[in-house]
C-alpha cells in the first residue's frame, strides 16, 4: 500500500517542499499526525489559523451556515457577506469592500482598481511602484508586482505596469514616479522575505509623496492584517491610512477568503467591471464574521501584544545564548530568527522531531506565525524545543 507522500509524488504537481509529516487533526495550538504524534503549531497555516485549530466559534459558525446556505453567487444578496463587510468598514479607515477567495485575488482587484483610478484621475496612468523583497501573490500579475526574482524568472515575460525599486528608500520611489504612475504598493512588514520591518518614517514619507502627486497608496495586509501584529490592521501602528488595503490569510481563520478594501475616492469600479463566482460566498463570510467578532470581543489583540512581546523576549534570550543567531525581528505574532549560516532546514527538521512546527522562510532564517490565542506557557514550550534544536545544530 502506498504511503501518502508516495501518492503525492505520483499525482500532485511538484511545487511544494513539504515536511515529512502527514497531519490529520488539530485542536487549539496543537496538531497530530497520522501516527498520533503531537506537535505545537507555530506555522499556523502560514499566518492563517488565527484562532488555532477546530475553534468552537469557527466550527459552530461553519456548521450552522453549511446547514442553511453555502453558495448562491453574487446575483443575490446574502446576509453573512453584508455583515462581514459592515464589520470591516466599521473597524477600519476604509469605506468599501469586495470579497474574493485569496490574497492573490485581493491584490489582483487592487491592481485593477488602481489602474481604473489612473484612467479617470491621472490621464490614463497605470504603473504601480513596488519594492524589492516584496511578495504579492502567485498569479502572473502578482508576481510581476513582487520584488523577488526567484518568483519571476521562470515566467518571463511578465505583464508590464509594475516598477520595482529599492526597499525602504523614499528617494527611489520619488525617482521612479512619472506621468504613468498611479499608485505605490507596500507591505507594512515583508513576511515572505524574512519579516523585514521598515521604519515608521518611511511610510509617512511615502504617504506624503502619494498625497503630493495624487497617487494611491496600497497596503498589502494579507499577512499582517486581522490582528497578526497586535492591532487589527498593521497600518494603525504606522500613523498613516492607505487608500486601498488587501486582506486574506487570517480573515477566515482557515477558510479561504480575501478582501479588497478602498476609501470612497478610490472605489471606482462600476457594475460588471469586477466579480467572482465564489468570492463572498455565505460560508466563507460566516467564517470571517465569526473570526472578526471573536478577535474584537475577547481580548485577542491584547494577547497578541503581550504574548508576542514575550515571544520576542524569549527569542532575544536565545540570541544571547547562541552566537550564530544574528538577529531577532518581528511584531506581535509575526517574528523571525536569523542565523549567520544556512542552517534553517536542519533546525526545522530537528524541531519537527522534537514536536514543534516552524517555518523556514530563508536558508538562514526561521519565521514564527502561531495562532493569535497562543499562551505564554505554549511560547515557553516552543522556545525550549527550539533551544534543544539549536544545541543539536
């Protein structure tokens, strides 16, 4: 009889570098594999499982909605979609919402919205400035926007309309701005390239430049949004407001959903200019509504701030202990540990063996994205396993 990895190798496109673990069940911050081994999950579905696994609030919302209505298309009104839209607008600086199924779809919508804005207000301008190290998704336009050659090179030629400039340089953005520029797109924290955190002044400078030139500022909060950094949205910590914001990952707590939000001035779509068959379906929106309400009403953001700071403190202690740990960076429950050598794969393998799941974000760096409900005791447990793994290395 074939094993599950053998079946994957035979039938599935070889695009994922998987760990040799077949997960079958989860509860809270823990998961179990097919052999019954238990792990502490600090991958969190790549910053998706914000309430952990099998949280009763999310499970009950899905069970109840699945028994009523799962999908009817956007030809009709559905209550969960409008409830979630209202909640997002009420708790953000944005005015309008569109729902898709993923972060890449949300960003595709942002590209289209910015181009239409440029056509109406900027004499047909259509170029969007992005920065090196950014990651905006896997669709062909999203990788054109992404500032990492490893994602782009296999698929050239890419669509035009994206100008990639030096990260954290307002001078580079100013120099790249021309009569074809309609928007600047940034991540509050660059998650996929190693949890890179620009200084707050950078975002203020970009906001001022966009205002001066009449450009839109797009914030990709797919990874940082929905409480991941300790506030509901990361822009709240930057002293600025975006014109367009994209969300996904944590929004559904594990159920696929993406959201495109815009201020009224940037909400320029007309009927028929954008759409989605599955986007905003009742099941996904019921999940998003349950997740958002739970985060807002149960002190989750405070837990992320306090326990996230505790996690950073413990990672800093490891840095003091192990000379090959060169940097600790992060905010809330999005953190990274960087080494002076390429040992991340070995550390991940050792942690797997010891019962901790973490993410190798670069050959010399680890990323931690635990559920937002993670406790200090669970942080202590994870850090002890990580310490043992680093001793082995």
